[in-house]
């Protein structure tokens, strides 16, 4: 892999641990010596965390020394990590005086006898090292890092015991300069078997008052996802990201290895990682390795009794082998007499190392053993897997069908789909007389069932392809009801992927295949689907006519599910739409009808429309509890990943974002990440809105990844909003307009109508365009100014057209009207300058509950007020925006507000300084003629940091030199004269 493709990521997911360790360093700098024992499995990120802490400590002026323990088997070198530390100190002339004062340390550098052979010499050595560290600490705070203690030799363990229990940590007088020491020592928790020599030492050390233990647990999936995305300059496909996250199980090193191998060995364990994992397996006895291989064939978890039968070992030999594997922490005992591989990748590596014949034989054994215990539904999936891997295809087909039925009963559509696809794959390879002879078990019906499972699992594109396959497989003389059912199912699936004209065509064909008389459920559902397709395509008259007719037939037949679906469509179509009282009543009734007959998908459609109607009406507080109830209902019915619940998940996070409950939004998004399929990643999109607003502009790249793979309308919408807003925040109007146009082109459906989001995207672009026009207004470049004012006019016209009406032809709700008000105010700013009245109207328009956008508009309102000399009102308005921005953590907005407040003259006529408090301190020293180094020494910062502050001061004051900056500061009253002495 090229260096440009795989990059070193920032430290991710360890904010709490990092804060704890930096807190220890702060206390040590104050003279309170501390030690932390950092535990974690191999690859979990101990070294990366310690490197980050060490880097920060070094930048703060702490002396950092690191020693590494190395696995040298039984021939360990005594004091190896401490020898490394002393070698580093000896090579640095700054420490020569301290080392000279402690000649006993020369023994570890090869200049003296081995202290291990002389007990008194050993004690003098220990005291000498403690004294050396204490003396170093008087010069500057010291951080001693010891890595991989699980490999430490006995002498090093003894010296560490002395230092932490009797040495420098316990010198009298907390706060003394010789106690400015922190010790961070790491070890692998998964290497500490019961007889490991480090275990008793750790138990002794953690009881000491100045020693604490920090365990690095596996990273949450959301953080591993961030890590995986940060490792590549170009985004990986979302499905690949999710696969890596699932397999890495929170281990940062495993994730990095899997990312490095992505595309080359995506279905296996990367060879380097496999070798590393198998090293620990090969340290077991041959019997224990055999048991581990047998367990690997069973899967991640296996019961004791089943493993015993499959391994064919006497009970005592099996128990001995298991004890060995558990002691080495390769297997973990669980409830119900089960054993689990500590990490799934270890199991994968062991399984991949099996010989083909050995693998087939063991799978066959497991299949027969499970079947002998009874062909229960609970074991169907296991049996299907083992039969297939042992090449018994007839049994695999039957068991897979049983497993699909079981998954359907449990409300697990993704698993049902997987088993049905296995059945369809095996079908041609199994002789007809060996297939299950059951009604409805044929390729076309099974394919249609699989398409429903895919739709319920949230994989809309897979649902479409499966329904097309069913249509292709149906014969010309097939039952017309089945042919119609396939077509209206295909039409419904096409609607979810925004192929509106194709959906309308297939629903028309379905309706034509079935006569309206005599009344039938098939005709009613074909009609209900055609009504939905007509609504999406803007054929309101057709939709209304068929909906009323079909509703009467549904009531006559007692088809409550179809009746509910038609009521939802009529709520959207008639009267004031779903926001009206009539619409709300129809949605409530539809919801009750669908629930009464257990039709989950229609119930989800009713719930979604109830929630979105409250959002459109600006009633956000009523929206959230409704969404919470709906999503819980979706979870219980196994439909959480289907189309409408995904939309409700997005809406839930959007409401939290809009109400300014950003941390709650991020928390809910993190919880949803693991549960959502790759097709549903748009649902957590509002978390990206938060990221951009808080200054994380890498969110734009993460949003761009939503466009990978098959087209997804909502994913494209989220990406368009995030990328346009990020470009506008960066002050790049060209990029903002380009991102907006890309999004609108992609979002325009085949009915030709503008997407409603056009007003929001236009307003976001207009902010950057207005700022550019303001910059150009006094430059004299009239041609360039005209270009941007023309762009602003085109954008506001787009906003007006988008906000004129929604898809049903009615005016947009409070949100759309607020975005239109902002677009109008930004346009006025661009073409003629800030208009306080327009911005006052905009602030009020966002009062329906959008805290962040209201704060952004308050800033623009304050700028407009300041521009016309209304300084008191401007400062009051800016401070109100500041409160909201600070509460939200919206850093870019805060910075712009601070800039305005500093630059706006107060009512008394004095100018508020544009400089921060630290910059004012630097300016004072600049006026006294101090150099950067001298400034750094006086303010206890580095010379480089002082230089950065000086550069900021020059930029803010518009000065080209230090002398000019001081002169400008004097003229503007930013410098207080130095007091003179009295003689």
C-alpha cells in the first residue's frame, strides 16, 4: 500500500484515558509523584496512548525517558529497560552533571560489576537510581515510561518495586521539587496467565497509595469506525468499514491491519496478523492445539458437551487442554458450560490454518451431533452451516429453510434474508426428490419472500434486484394474482430507491392484471401501491380517484392493513394534508388498524407520517416522544432497519440537533451506528451536522462516503448539506455553490420537481457569497463584485422556488420559511449591504426551535446593527448568540462572535480589544522590546508559541512589523503605559 493511501491517524477514542494520564502529569509537575500501571490486550492502543502523553509532556517542558522490556525468553538481560533509560540520559549533555553525581548508575552502563551478585551493591544501585530520578526532577518534571512489563526481567521488576514502594514516590514533603516525577508502566493483560511472575508484583503495587491502575478496554464500535476512516485518505466503502469494525472488536491494531489489507484479503485474516495470532496458539501443547482447532470449527462459541464429543478426547485430557487454553487467555469460559474465543480473529486464524480434509470432517461431525440432539429450530442455522461446509447439500437446503422460518418468527429479517439466499443458491444443486415438498416452496415464491426480508432489513437495492429476479422467473402462464403481486411488490421497492417512473409503470401493470370485480385483496394492494407511486410522481388526481375506490373495497373485504395504507395516502393527499386535523385523525386511525392486524410495515408508515407532520408544523417537543415510541415499536417488530424506521431515526437525531441537544444527538447516533446496516448510514447524518458546526471539517469527507455505492436519496441529501455548509464555513463560495449544485442535480427525481432542501442549500451558499461580496465592495473590482451579486440573485430565486410549496403543492412549514427568510437576508447583504430588518425577521423565523441557526442569524443581525451604528443593540445581540454558541460548543461560530464583539466599539466610545488576553500580555512585552525567546521565558511558554502569538497580533492589527504593531496599539489605546518609578 502506498504511503499516501494509509496514514497515521490521530489518537481516537481515548479522551477519558488521556485526560486521566495528563491529570497525573499535572499533579507530578506540582510535586506530587504518581505512578500508573496501564493494562490492556495486545494491540488495544497502549503504546499509542503513552506516545501521545509523552509528546504532550515533552512539549510542556517535562523530561521524558522511555525504557522498553523485550521478550528474550529465559535469557533475559537484567535491568534492560533501565539500562535503555540511562543510555538516553548519558547521550544528552544536559544531564551529564546529574549522572556524574550518581556514579552508581555507571554499573548499569557497563562500567561496574553486576550488582545482582552483591546484595549491598544492589541496594546502593536501587537507591542511586532513585536519587538520580529525584535530582532530575529538581531540574525539570520527569516522566518515566516503561513499556511491556509482562516481558520484564526479575531485576527490573525488583527495581520497579523499590522505586514505587520505597524510592522517589515516597520521599517526604509533597510538592517538593524532587518529587516532580510520574511513572507510566504498561503491560499486556492477555499475556498474564495464572503463574506469570508479574501478577504478584502488580497485586502488591496497586495497593500503594501513589499507584493506580488504568485498564484500556476495547474501543467502542463508533470510535473504531472513526479510526478506520482516519486511516485512509480516500474513503473506504461503507460495507468494508462496517466489516472491519465488526472483526476488529475494538482492537486498534487489528483494525489497522485489516484496513491495510482491505481489498487484497478482505475475506481472510491478513497474513502478518494471522502469524502473530498463531504464535500464541503454537505455544500450547499438541492436545490443546487440537481442542482449539476443533472449537474453531464450531464457531466463536461452543458448548462443553458438544466440544467433548467432537474432539473425541477423554474427559480428563479435554479438561487439561481447556485449562491450558483458558490460562493462556485464548478461550474464555462462559455461562451454560460454554467456551468462547477471546477474540474472533484468533478463531479465524486457527480455522484458516486447518487442512481442507480436517475442516470438512469436523464440520460433518458437528452437523451429525446437532442433528442427533433433535432437529430443533434453534439449531437450524448451525446445522445448515455445518452441513454446507461438509458438502451435504440436501440437508443444508432443508436446514437453511428451517433457519429462515425461525428468523422470520423472531423478527430478524437480515438473518432470514441470508438463509433464504442460501436456499436459492443451493436449489439448483439439489435433486428434485431431495428438496422439501412444501406449498409455496419454489424459486419464484422464495425469491419474492427474500425481497420482502431485504426490504425489512433496510437493503432496498437488494430488495429491488430480488423482486426483478422473481419477475424474470415467473412463467407466461403463471397465476395472474402471483404475477400482479410480484409487480406491485417491485413497484413498492422501486419507490424506496427513487425510481419513480418505473414504480408507476409496474404498479399500473399490476393493477391491469387483476380485475376490480370480484373484489380481491390482490387488487386492493395493487391499487394501494399505485396510489403511493402516483403521489410520488405528482399525479394527485389519479391517486385520489383510485384511493377512494380502493378504500371502499378494502372496507368491504375487511382488509384492515390495506385500509390503513390507503388512509395514510389520503391523509397526505386531501384537505390540509397530514398537518391538518383531518390528516392527523386519518393517521391515528391508520396506525391503530395496522397494529390491530399486526402489519408492521404499514404501522411504520403511519408512525413516520405522524412524526414528520409534527416536525413540519414546528412542534418539535411533541415530535420526540412520538419518535421514541415508534422506534421502540420498530425494534420489537424487527423492522428497525426498514425504510420508515430509518427515516424516523434520522428525524429523531435531526430534532435533537435542531433543539440544540447536541451531546444527546451524538450519543444516540453512536448507539445507532452498530445497529444500522450500511444502507442506512444516512440515519445518523445529524451527527455530521453537529461535527461541522463544532469545527470538525473532516465531517465533509465522511459525508462524501455516503455517496459511495448505489444511489441513496437521503444519503445524498445529508452529504449535500454537510459538504455545502463546510465549504461555506471555510469561506469558499465557489466550493459551496459547486457542492450545492452537485447535490441538487443528484436529488432531482425523475418527476423533474425541485427537492425541498434546495432552500436550505441556497441559504448556506448565500452566507459565503454575501461575505465575498462584502470583501469586494470596497476593493474597486466591480466586475468581480457583479459576478457574486448575480450569483446571489440566482441563489435567492432558487430558494424562493424551492420554498414556494412542498411535494404535495402546499406551502412549506416553519423550517422551510425560516430558511427562506435567511436566504432573503443573505441576498440583501450581498447586493446592498446588511439589512437589520431582514435579519430581525430571520431571527424570529428560527424561533420555532432551531437553536444553532437562530444563533447564526443573531450574529448576522448583530453585524447588520453594528454596520448602521446601533452598537448597543449589536453587542447585546452578539452576546445572546455567544451564550447559545458556547452552550452548543459551536467553536467556529464562537470565534466569529468574539471577533465581532472585540471589533465593535462599546457605547462609551472605547474599542474593545481584538486581542485575546494572552496576546495582550505578549503585546505588552513587545512594547518593552522583548524577543520571542524572552517573551516565552517571562510567560512560561516556548519561543515558538510566542512567535505564533506575535504573528496573530500583526495580522489582527494589520501591521507589517513588530514596531508598527506597537505603534498601532498605542494609537488605538490597546496598550496601558508602564508605570514609572518614584525615584
